[in-house]
């Protein structure tokens, strides 16, 4: 049965009518950079980041209200024994976030970042993708819409993260559907899968992609059939940020799966995004390269929770302050290069 297309129509319209960068602000930022008390290009990627902020926020580079948004969901595919942790850990970790006891809490404190956690029906796992679609079209669209609403409130830098036992299996299935290859090319250890658990994880991705293969030419169908609520919500949040001119930092392997769906639908859909870090999950760097992007950090992390994006937010904040706070040659009375 083919999908009706109706619940996804608004998202297809948004993806076909994306706001462009503010070229006037980009030119102004480059002009100011040329006058700052440093040799041209001396701050390397910090300068590029400042230009990116200007182009996509539509104002001089600044980060005043950064937000880390973590979306949490549970997955029916855990029935296939693809992870050493039970699905109940997702809720336990959400409670840990709320209590301030997780790594992401400490990174947000260190970098003075806001943090919001979104519990996406954790008591109702998505369908097991090895035997059925994760979500029906209407539910997937509604979850994307929820993700869009989650970024409301005036943030000016959005860091996207997630929590969900089993969701690296979900991400691997999405990447395999979008980019081809064998399941083993995309499946990594995730939360520590090895031996028989890793073999079950590979088998689950193979079975899921084969089952849904007739419908995988449409990226939004890939999302609803192979994804999860947190992946759909992150896709919606990224899309809403583009509409609202909010620069986005994408976290690791699973967050990048949400971004990959949008990129497959429109290669310009991620122009307002940077990759916070490259995960230790083996397939992550391959996807980042398909985007044509360079991650800000490479620290060997694979925790999720938005941790890599939140760490990168500290770099982005520093880039903005260097651009706005440094004196010009004229202000400082320093001789400029001839």
C-alpha cells in the first residue's frame, strides 16, 4: 500500500521552500573580521564559525540563548536483542537528566547552556522495524511537528541530542536505506554491543531494510518506517530552526540520522547546521562526508545525549565573542598589515 502523502505534505512544502543565508550579514561579518587585531585567517575555523552564525542568524555573530534539546524515545526493535541494555534504561536516564546527574548536565553547566528534555511516549515503543513500520504516517508527521514546537522560545543556537535504547540500530537502518551498502557497513557497537548481540543488531538492520525496501525511495518514508519518535522530532526541530533562522549543532550518530533524512529530501536542508563532533561509531564519519561537512570536534565520544554538540557550543560561543569583542586595528591603535 502506498502512503497517502497527506500528513507529510506540509513538510515537503517546507523542504522545497527553505530560507537562504543572509548574504548582507555574511559580507558585514567578513568585513569586520578583516579589521580585527590579528593576521587574516589566524583564528582558523573560529572565523568560519562566526561567518556561519552571521549568515544563518541574520545578525552580527552572537550566542545569547543557546539551548540543548534532548529527545527521548523507545524502540520496538529492542525485542530482537540488539543491545545489552533494557529499554527501561531510557526512562531511567531521562530521570537522571532531570536530576542533573548525567554528562550532558555537567557540559551544559560548563558552557552555560540551557537544557530541555522531551519524553516522547516512552511507555509506548515504536513498532519493531523488523516486522512492521516504526510509525504510521500521521504519527510520524505529528512527532515532527512536536519537534518543531520544541524549539520555540527564542533560542539563538540549537544543539540537537537524543536518548533511546536501541536507537543506533535505528540510525544504522536509516543510513543503510538512504546510502546503500550492507548492514554491517553501518552497524557499530552503540551502547556496547559485541559478539552475539552485535550479530543480532546486524541481522535486524538487514531484515528491516529488506522488509521495507519497496518504500525506501522517499526519505520521509524511510523516517517513518525505520526511524523512531526521537529521530522524527529531531528532524522537525532542525527544519523549524531553518525556518526561524536558528543555527544548529548536530550531535552524534543518531542525531545525524535525523539530519540525513532532511538532506536526502533536499541537499540544502542542512546549510544552517554544523556537526558538533564525529562519533566513535564507525559509520558516523561516512555520513558526515556525504554531507560535505567537517565536524568541529573529534574526541572519540559515543555517548549521545547531545554531549558532542554541547561541547562544540562552547567553541561556537568563543567564536562569536572573538568576533564581537576583539578590537579593530583602529580602535586598539595597532598598525595593520600593508
